[in-house]
C-alpha cells in the first residue's frame, strides 16, 4: 500500500520504557494510519533515511485498520519538499543570491 508521511512526532517513552517515535500517514485510500518506531529496534534502520514529512512511501503493510506494520520494508515513491518555514532554513547562507531571489516568493508558501 502507498502512504504519505504527514507528521513525525518527537520521541516519547512508552509504557514499557522504550523511546518511540510515532509517524502518521495519509494512505492512498484517503484514510489515516500510524506506526510507532523504536530507534533501539533493528527495523528502525529500514525507516531512518525515509523519515521526512511529505515523503511518499510504498510497500507499506497494514497490521490492522489504521496501523502500518513497523516491520514493513518501505520504499520511496517520491519526496515532496517541505513548504514554509523549514524551506527557509535549507537555504545555503544568509544574504546569498538564492535567498534574495527566494525572499520575494515566500509569501506564496506561508
């Protein structure tokens, strides 16, 4: 199944003491789904380089309705740029030519 990452939560501690990161998806069938990833587990390595808001992933397996199996082997379909404040921080340096050109266009993104 295909899904787009819509939100990545901060690390939180679960009831059993493990640090987990919740990832929220909008699936291709327009439903919401989530998964909880623990950086201490081996399956986290499959996800680590893919965790960016706007990334479209395929090969997602659902455990039950609304829950993506963290043991899935996701692959990237496409990466969409994050629009808004995060985009400003990705500019090379303050006062650069790209930033001056980009500054006038920011009002369309915010």
